[in-house]
C-alpha cells in the first residue's frame, strides 16, 4: 500500500514570566501506511520559537526529529475519512487514551491526519483497507466513527 502523506495540527505554546515571553509554533508532517497488521505513523517537522526578553527579540527554528509508532489493528476502535473534498482528514480513534499519546496533536485517544486533496484517493483506500483487514482477521471491525 502506498503511504499517505499527512500533516498534524499542533497547538502553539506560550511561555511568560516577569521579564521573558516566548511562543512556539510546530509544523508536523508525516506518512501513514498499513502493513496488514498494524498502522504505522511516521512524522517529523520544525518548531519555530520566538522569544522577547527586555528589548531583545530572538527567533529560531529547530527540527522535530523523525519518530514513528506502530499501532496494531486490534487497538483501533474506528477509522473514517471526513472533511469532504476540500479539507480531507483521516480520523483514527483508539480503544484507550494511550494509543496515540506519542503523536503530536493527538488527544483523548484520537488523532486527525490532515490530507492534501490530491492524496484523498490514497486516504480512501487506506481507510477501506483498515475496515477490510479487521473483518478478515475476525476482530471486532474497525468501524467508521
């Protein structure tokens, strides 16, 4: 199966004290694919950090090192493609809150993978392959949410 490129929406972070203010913005992109047994998510990106201390202003961009996680099909509760044609998104929901914990932007056992429109057909095949594999393995089916 062809890996599906995605981006993650990650909330920015703000830091401040009496003499110091900083904020960061993360840009995270990755690939998701299914090997028949597990969903593999790989991601990397950059973090832009802006800082103001007194009259000094600094900006820097640091890499977010590549990471990957493999999630067995049995740990998924649902998978669906949402967002229509203009803003396609693969929504994966786990059986517990820790399933997607290592992934930036994941919350409450769910992760949203934002897909470029040109990759929407690949995302459709990805979600369909999850549903089919769950049925074939005799596991509780990965249902559309």
